[in-house]
C-alpha cells in the first residue's frame, strides 16, 4: 500500500473515503471535522444532535457527500473520551476506520491525523499512530484460503494536513508508523504460518531474507556448532524432533563504543510439551510458541530501517519440542552454555531452557542490556489476560525504560515482581536448579529462573503467553481494535521503540 502525506484541504483531495474524527461528548465539531461539517451544510452536527453520530471509541458513521466535496464518502471515527485518549486509542480508531472503508470497497482513502494535541500526543506521534493503526488494521491472516477471500487490498492511504509547518513532523511520524506497522504485520505472518511450513530452518531463512533486505548482519548456528559451544539447554529441547535446530543471530551496528542492546526471542516453532505432553485441547495453537522469536526478527528489521544510534543484537533459538524416541526426559540433568546445571522436572517448561543459552550467548556477544520475550507461562495469561504483557526486571531504570517504550508503542504491559524467596522453589538436590517451581506464581518462578543467567546486567523479561495470539474467545476484543484473530505481533513496536529511546530519540 502506498502511504503519503500531502499539504492542502481535506475537502479538495479526491478519495473513495475521507476519515475524520470526533471525541466522545463533543456536540459541535471543530478543526478538520468542523470544516467537513460546514462543507456538508452542517450534516455532522445535525446527526450528532440526532444521536446518530457518536465519539465513542471505534464507533464509525458513514456519510455520502453527494459531490459537495472531493471525497466520495466521509467516515466519522470515534476517538473516545479526551481524558482517556492515548496513542493506542488513536491507532485503534485509525485501524477500525480503514478496515470499515475497505469492506465498503474503498481502495484509496484520505485521513486527517488523529489526536494531535490530545492526551499529550504531538503531531509526529499522532501521525505515527494514525499510519501504524491503519497498516495494522488492514492486515489479513488468511494465508492459505483459496475461497471466500475478503475484499481486495487497499491501494493508497493519504494523510492531508493544511498547515505546512506541521508537514515535516507528520512525514517523519508517517515513515515511522509505516515501518513499525509493516514489521508488526510481518511478525504476525510468521506466527500465523502452520508449523509444517514454519520449521526452524524456514524461520532462519525468513530471518536471512530480512537481513538481505535491510543490511543487517546475520549468522545462523547449526546443531554441530551449538554442540561445540556447549548449548545443552537448547539442544536438549531439540532432541525429540527430526527438524534440526537453528540459532539465529541478527546484528545492527551503529558504531564502536555504543551501548549494545540484546534482544532474545523464544523461537519454538511447535511445542507438543515433549514427553510431558500437552492436552490435545489447544495444542494446535502451539505454532504460536515462536512469537517471541518473530518479534525479535521484525524488531531488528525496524531498527535497521529507523537507524538508532545504538548497537543491537537479536538472538533467536529456534527448534521444536517433540516426544520422539531421543527426547529429553523428566529427571534428566542438562548442562547449559553458562555452565549451570538444570534438573528437568517437566519437558513442557522448555522455553526457559532455550532462553538460558540464548541469554548467555548474547552476553558473550557484548550485550550491555538484555530483553527476552517469550510465550513462557500460562500463569501469566491467567493473571493478566490476553491484552496485557507481563514484565519482570532486575534494574529499576531499565525496566522503566521498557515500560515507557511500551506506552509510546501503544502496547499494554504490567510489571510483576521477582520475589527472592520464590527461588526456593527452584532448588534441586542433584543440580544447580530445577526447571519448574510450584504451579502458584509460575510466571514469577519462570522469570527467576531466567534471572540466574543474566549475570547482573540490566535485563527485562517479557512474558507474552497471553498476548501473542488472539483466539475466538477474545473475538469481541479483537473486533474493536487493530488485532485480528491469530498472531498479534506483540512486542515488535515496544522493542523497536526501546532501541530508539536508548539511543536518545
């Protein structure tokens, strides 16, 4: 889709549909919406008074212009209440509006920037939210449908701004929103692929394509090289699968003597639970267990295009967890890359074994700050639901930086504690630690396990078990946001925004 910014009057730029907005409770529209209202002889004001147009978030009302202005139709999109308005609301309103117009057959649409001056949003961030939301809202996950396809694709999206002084900021925000939206959508596509087409080798190939297109450096370690290095954690999980594991390393270099942000993403392309096999109910969703890896790959892609002044290394341990004849077993003791030994209590707590080696490897590569992102524990989903990612960290300042990055990215996070006393649950009589604690507080003991490998450098763990994908049970939530059923691409924007913030942008 072509995305552009033009300076001029929104009533004079031709399109299949023009998107304007309205705050909840406003009875007399102003700004660009007011200009359209006047051009349509007060139609919007009249319909507000009649109760047919509302500013409720994600509420839309379609008007036909009858040739009075250049756009064929006008869609009034609700922004919600002004005291509740934020970046996410702007993006969601844009997503809902764009999706609505596509379903009506629109192929070229125009829009104003949503929310500049409201909720602290400046024109650049408001433009980023508007474009990002539009790109996310138009995503389709029906990768393998051969019939009953949805209407055709949107061809052009144009932001129109009257004030020429605002154009540079809006163009900058538009570029950022386009990059971040595309990267998130590509992460969604990686996650939506079935596990028979998204193997560890295929994930590595997709990462290689990203590197070739963006200039990132890439290195892919095979099973033999990982064995030589001593990556017992990763290789133990891979034992039961016929698919060879891969360790994917992507590097963005801004220059010498720069901070180095390490991003580690769990890349489990399918998780049967291994010998500790899962229930058949919901096992088909375990193709999403590589969502953390997809987020890291696409965050590196966004970083390469946005070019922050910081070094970033992405590490994605990719494998399957299968119950084959050579699979690792409960009771086994595994030696990780760090030298620490782990007693396996359940083979279904495999993600932390992958991440342990990947964290150690990232530190060996010079990472000065670490973020890992993983569909790690069902406990986190139970605690926070399907719209909030759990975060845990060992450094107050760095954890705050990530949470601020999430806020700026429009992704919801909530900090969970790392209680030292819970480490007692991970004590083993035969090894340095166990890979599982009590069922109570499982998200916290998962974080505490990983903390044992970070060697004291600033680190944040993101548990996306509840937010990596959307199922039919959450369909009402999906319908009023920019999240379709399937993979969400969660974390891409937060990780990219963190890199920008650490670089001072």
